[in-house]
C-alpha cells in the first residue's frame, strides 16, 4: 500500500487528503506542527472576538479523521530526505513516504525593521499567533494602544479584532489609500471612511521606521518614517503580507524560489514530491493570477487537483474564473473575474463605478474598452451569485448584457432593498446608453429552459 | 502557551463589561421583577392596577433601555463580539443561575400554581392577584396562572423583539420576521382569545362558550385541540364555533401544507409560532449553545419522530374514546374514525415510498417502522379497547401522560427553562411534533432551500455556531451543497452571520433543489466532474 505523507493540515493539505481517501485506500498521514486538527485559518479572528470558540472553527468533528483512515501526526518536519524518501519529524521520528505533498502555507513577512523581534510585536497567521495575541493584547487595560503595520486584509482584520475589545488602534498604511494596489479608487476611498467610522486612527502613506524597546526587550513605541513621530504603544501587529513557509526545505534538493517551484501538475523538480496551497509557486503565472496565490479557495482547488494526480489520473491545475471575498468590518466584499486597481489596470480596461448616496454600498464593473467584453465585478455591501457571474464570464457576455441582467445575480437576503435600477441609470448616463434593467427571472437564474 | 481561561469569570472579563447605562437599565428591570416577586410573597399592594403597570413598564423599559445602549451607538452589522466571553451566554455561572431560575419558575407554574396565588373559588392572592385588574379589563374574568404567564410571555417577546430589531437593524429579513412574531403573539395569542372570552354566553354564540383558542396554534402543537370538552365547546357555539373547529382541522391538513410548500416551514416556526417567537427574541442570546454534533442529530431524529407517533396515537385515542358506535346518531363513529386515520396515514406513507424514497435513503426504513407501529396500534385499538379504554389504559391516562411529559416537562421546563444551557430551540428541535410534521413536508415537498453561493465558503463556522437548530450548516456550504434540512426553521441567521455572503434563504423551483453534487465553482469543469464521481 502506498504511503502518502502530507506536510501541513490547512485547507490545501486536508482537501488533498480527503480526496485521496475518496478515490483510493492508500495510507494517508498528515503532519502538522501547528495543531492536532484542521481548523479554518480565516476564522481565527472570530475566536479572539468571542464570536466562536476554537472548537467551532474546526470544520470536522474530531472522530472524522480516524473514521476516514487519515492519520494525524503532531510535529515539525526538520528534514526531508528525497533520495531515501524519508522525513524526520522533530529530529527524532522518521517517516517513509512514497508520495509527498508539501502544503505548509505561509508565514508573516518581516522586512528587517529595527525592533521587529521585541516582545509585544507579532504577525497574525497561525494558531500560535492567536494565542500570543491573547497574551499581548488581552484587553484595553494591558494594551493601551496598538499599532498595526501593513494595510492589507490581515491588517484590517487585526484592527477589527482589537477594536472588538475597545483597544485604541493606529493603522499605518504605506499606500495613499487602503489596499489601493488591489481596489479601484472609489472602493478604496469608501473603506478608508469606514475604517474611520470604527474609530481607528488610519495613517495613509505612512511607513514604519523602527520599533522602540522599553529596555526590557518589550515594545514601548514606534517611530514613523515620514514625520519621525514617536507613537507610544504596547502592541505592534506586523501585517505586511505573507510569504511561503518553506525554510525547512533549504537543503532538501527541492527547488525553491520564493515558494516551492511547481509545474502545472503541481509537481516539484523531484519525482513524487508535490506542493500545493500558499507555499507553491507556479513557474509561470496562470492568466492574470499571481505565481503564488495565498488564498483559501486556490488552496482547496490545488488539493482537489493533486489528489487526482496522486490517484493515478495526472491532471493539470486549471483554476476557473477568479473569485474572492472578504469583509471589512461591516462591509462585505465579493469579486468575480478581474477588476484592477490603478496600479494593475490594463490599458484596455474600462471601469464603471456606482456608489450609494448615503450607505456604504458600491460596485465597480470592469470591461474591455474596445469590444465591451465583461471582465469582472467588485461589489461592496451587495451579495452576488457566484454561479451567475461564472456563467457570464464563460459565455463571454458583454457589459451591456451584464448591466441589463444584473438583478439576476443579486444574492442579498429576501426583502433587502435593491439598487439595480439606480446602478443601471448611472451606467446609462456615464456611457450614453439606454439600457432598461430586466426584472428578476428565476427561469434564467436556475436555467430552467 | 494557551488561550486565557475565561470560564472562571462571573460576568465575563473585559472586554465584556456593562456600561453605566446598562447597569441602570438592569436596575430598572430588576425593580419591575422585584414588584412581581414581592407580590409572590403575598405583599399586598394598595393599588394593584397601578403597581402592576409600574412593574410591567419597568421590565419593558429596562430591557429596551439596556438594548438601546448595547446597540444603537454602534455601526449596523453583526453584533456577536464577546458572546463566548459572557458567562450568561456561554454556559457559565450566570447561564446556570438563569437556567435554574427559569426551570424553577416553570415547575411552579405548571404544577404548583397555588404558590403564585391561585385560589379556586375565591379571590386570587399573590402574583396572580396582582394581574387580576389587567385580566378583568381584557376578558372580564379574574386572572389565572396562564394569564400571568401569557402576559409575561408577551412582554418578553415585545421587549426582546425590540432588542432583536436593533441588533439586526441592517437586515430587512430579520426585521420583518420579528415584527411578524411580535404581532402574532400580541394579537393572536394574547389579546384576541381574551376578548373572545367576553363573547361566551352571548347570543352570537347561541349561548354557548368557546374554549380558549389561540387561532394560530394548530394541532399537534396544540395537542388538546380535539379533546372532548373543546369539541363540545365549539359545537355549542353556533356557526362561529363550528367555523373555528373547521379552521382547526384545515390549518393542519390544508393551510399548512400549502404554505410550507411555498415558503418552507419558516412561515410558521420563525414567523408565526409563539414558541418560536420567544426563542427568536428572548432566546436569541442562547442560539449558539445548541449541540451541532452528529450524535445530537441522531438523537434529535429519534426523539422528535417518536413524539409525532405519540401525539398521533394519543389524539386518535382521545377522539376514539368520546365517539359513539351508533351510525344512526352521528356519521362519525369509533370504527369509521379509525379507518379514516389508517387510510390517511397509508396514503401519505404510500406517496412518500413511491415518489420520495430516494431522498429519504436510510430514513425510509425508520419511517416504515413508525408507520407499522401506528397501524398496529390502530388495529389493536379496534379489537382490544372497550368503552373509554384504549388497550389496557384509559385514554385519559394516555392524554395525561402526554400532557405531563411533552406538554409540560418537555416544552416548558426543559424547552424554555434550559435556554441558557442547551440553546433556545431545544423544544422545537427535539420535542415539537408540529415542527417534525412541517419539517417532513419541507424536506420532501417544498420550494424552500438555503442556497450555497458556489465556492465562496471559507469553512469559518459562524453559520453552524449560530444555528439554533443545531444544523451543521457549514458541512453543506463548504461542499457547495444547498441546505435542505427538515429541522431548518428559516430564521436566516446563518445567512446574516456569514462573512462571505455564501448563504441565501430562498423559494425556488424543485428541480435541482437538493443537489448532492458538489458544484464548487472556481475550479475547472472537468475536474469538478472527476471530483463528483463516486
């Protein structure tokens, strides 16, 4: 019986294990240094906020693993010997593998700031980080001010977490507007405002110079590069992105770039060794995607794909249309297809933006300036139906068609106000069109014809 | 390194502390309760009407003030911060105290109403006496323990309903649904039956008197609706009484199947029902306490369906016991009634087995066993029962045990008293035969489903945690499957708390409603076909 060893029990590794089990009776071992059982990393924030206990963010009950014959090992892989197909865990236990899947995820970036290793300074990625946060910032008495460095998704989540305990937060963002490397201007601006509504001291266009020690190896303040201002604080969150967690592979002979280099079959340079999820780096980017995709959904897709390959059906990793989602405090964000911020915007890309007069709701639709092909949509505060946009992207609909049928894609709960009429009329006036928004039609939505 | 242990805290550690306004509001509410409690210890208040008004106003006002301070100065959005840090909402010390207090209240209410001051054939004392003025104003009669309970119940739904409206003020579905339960409780469960009592003995009812009837409360939740004394009451009250009896039959056999087909059982359980109304308002802080394990689900299915069998047999036996045998007196006799019940059950069973067997899978066997038990019991009733007897017991014994075990202990003492321990829908989930019957329809014959939005689920678990019915919503959502579960009451909270916009309650075509294929979008279509291969 073949031994499949998977390093890492995150969404990528666990999805691979589950699908290998579905298709075969191979022996499956998952090794993790982080936790005994799989949990949803994206939900760690809710544990600190008191929405859930840690046990609630485990998607499977603890009996699941034994019942499905998936062996769990807790330990840190210290050595990978690809010649003899052996792993060493915690320098002591040795495991043989026939096929190895590396799914070790990411680690928080630290860019060599002075003081970045002081007590009270941390990133937010792992269960250990969450535990550490409980020590560093348990309440507003022990943590009188927190500073967050890095304006991405983890940064804003960390801000929301700390605010749930009334801890004052200063948020240092390098960019001129929140996440505008990814979001178009109007959206980014709206999120800036919403951050303010949650009483966060948002400092745009601001870099960290250094973190100051109190003399006992503990953070006392940060100094801002641009102004030289010294901000006293008890906690610093470093959330300037993540990078693949692959340092333990340095001497293994497995080819590394920033992550583990893989081809489209998720194979590394060494036979029978695969890499999936955040830690995998495509040799060539797929379409508009980045070579390293640290996203929940792509981890899951790679897990499904590599399971096919390992079970004898060698197939390429071929992700479908791009989608993603997040939540900025109270504002839900979804995206389907490609909408770029000013920095990444292609020459042919045109955008239509609509924002509600009073509420924090907006959308941006991207389309091809010449052939009017619909390229993608960002929505804030309106939920959209994934299936519909996936279909429209596959059918290569033009932007007029999308605007006309926009109501079909609405996924908000029943009785919510609908904004399609206003959106379409703004589209008409922006681009000199005379489109009438269609009525919602369940035959079209559920494809009953 | 471990997470701070918060379980020792009484009121929850920071960040969860009460603001000054909240403390004052608590004081106001407690003052109102204290008046009621003092009355219970037979302190006589000079002007009952005044003091009762003060007490009820304080309880209502205190709760509303507390809620406004808790929610209105915050941004609209999900307000679950610190839920698991507060001892009241995380099975901590205050949770247990509240559970014990509520349970004690229910035991006294159901079994020892004399301690509340109930005096039969004389003037009420104590708490019940305190409520006399209000009862007399409404129905003209002195209060009973049920009037006191009904008043407090309605106050709870109104006060906590307002709290819920503020907590979910960004969510139009939750708001409209809450207005609905507040309305049905106040009008249908509380005021209309009291006012109707004034008609008793009037010429409108041909001098008859109607039984107390909450019109929205249908059999089998209202398990006593077809008991002899009630039937007599209906039939003695002219056309109105007869119409109400017909309505009682129609609600369960005609109205509810149609509405459940169109909207799912939510039209009742989380829009109309009084038990549901209390669970959704006063019970809302406890929804996260329901058990989501596979084991709990297994127990749930056995227990709730056993209750359905029990209530069916009990009701049949009760009606059987007062029917006659002489066809010349009345067309409906003992034997025609039994045959009627058997035919109806056979039709339902046959239809399900013929058309819906596949959807039931293993449960079909259990269904068959249940059906078999009921039919054997009916046959047994025919051959082995004498006058007033069903088998060896009196039908009265059967009725009394149901009323004691299910009607009082399960729905009241455990169902509501244990809110802070087992969650707010214990009764609805494990005990309510009405919910089970509607659920059966919802699973097999309804347009309702919770649609999963393609591949957007991140398995965070908010939906499962905040499902009051203990459904592991995430288990479906993360596979891209729609959620079509008989127990779902359609409260909509899973959809509300989802941070990624994955879940939507909707009524749609039957085709493709139960889609056991995983349709995780975002992945290459060929791969999806491979993944779905079983």
